[in-house]
C-alpha cells in the first residue's frame, strides 16, 4: 500500500520507535528512507557557517548507525533546515513519499503517543499520510498485528481511512474493527436536535448498529459519547488506529481537526492519519450507509 516510506530519525529513542513502525507499514517491494533534519532545527549538528559540513557528516553517521541498529534495508537522506516539521515535508515531497513516520516525545508514558512541537508540526499540513509511533514501541515492532481499528463518521475521509485499514489488514492478516461514535444529537432527516439518553437515543444507536453491520469485513461497534475520548479508549485494544484528516486544506495534505489532533497526542497505539485524495475510498461503504451522528476527525 505504502511504497515509499520516509522515517524521521534524530538520534533519540523516538526515531527507533518510528523505524519499528515503518518496517511494519512498508511492503517487501517498498522503499524505506531514513531522513534527518540537521543544522538549525535538527538535534544533530546545530551549527552554521563552516560547521555545516561537519554537522552534515555527523548526521549521516547517526542515520547509518540507526539503520544498522535496526537491521533494516533503507536509504538515508539529509536536509538542512530550521523548522523540523516543514523540512520533513520538503523531504517527503522530494522523495515522493506516500507515508511519513515519526516518533513521539519520550516525556510521556510508555505505550502512549505524546507529541513535541516538532512532531505535531510534522503531522499538520503533511503532503502525505502520517504515522506516529507511541513511546517505547520499538520492542513491539516485530510483532504481528491482530486488530486494526478505524474511526468511522460517515465522511469521505473516514471511507479513505477504511480503505487504508482494509489494505493493511489484507497484507498483515489482521481483522478490521470499526468504531462509530454517536454524539448528543441526531442527524436523522438532516435535522439536528439535542438528545439525552432516552428511547430516542436507543433508536439512533440501533439504527447506526444496523448500518455499521452492513459494512462487509468490518467488526463494528457503535458507542455514545465524545469522539476523541471514545476513539482513544477504543485504540487500547488495537494494534493500529487509522483515521482520516479533516476536509479543510488542499487535496493530498493532512489537515488535522480536533479529533485527530487529540489522538495524535493521546493515542495508546500507533496512529495513521490519511489525507483525502491519496487513497481510494473503501468499496461497499457509501457515505449514506456510513452516515452517523459523529464528528469529523
């Protein structure tokens, strides 16, 4: 599915986690690229002037060491830049990458995604899909995925996420689990009306369970609550969570909304954010059949 995968590596443990996740996402026929931003914004070689050449050499040695330590077959690329996120976007464009993989900040708890400013910038406005490895993922990165979760909200973006989840499940042998979150409102008949937990709520839940059950090959679940929190809770039992990015912004770029932004900071498993216009929508799941009272990611 992802044939050209760029991994952001900076010499810290988050880079090891990112490499471990990338090797699970890139197929045997794919191309794995380890990239570093050196100079003003990178951790390796914070230099300018005559020291730039030395900083570049130091960064190159770090990438080679990371490749050897991870036992992966990968190319290495470098870019000099001040803003790490923007520089990684430039590398992704230069390398025609269809996936950018980054690690989390290691100030968080083991097994949790917790982003620093550089990683969060790398997520937003990325020219390709972005995957984020949680803290301490490297030791788990050789395991086989059993469950791939996907957030469904009836939008075209969630259909793209479903398509990505199915493609990854086909290659890994995992089962696809979908979550649809019903909010404190009903979108029946295109009218929004407030709901407490009443018989009307039960009607909405039953209707959405029926619609979700009609999606072929997906083990579906419908819950009532706040999308960000429910998806994070759902992700505890998943090996990977896939969500679509919001519709604002140009085609093919990741533009994060409130839900995916929350997940990028708090998801307990690897997170994959898919931009619109990059992956074919899942077949057999029209926007009408997926439509529910859920918020976009």
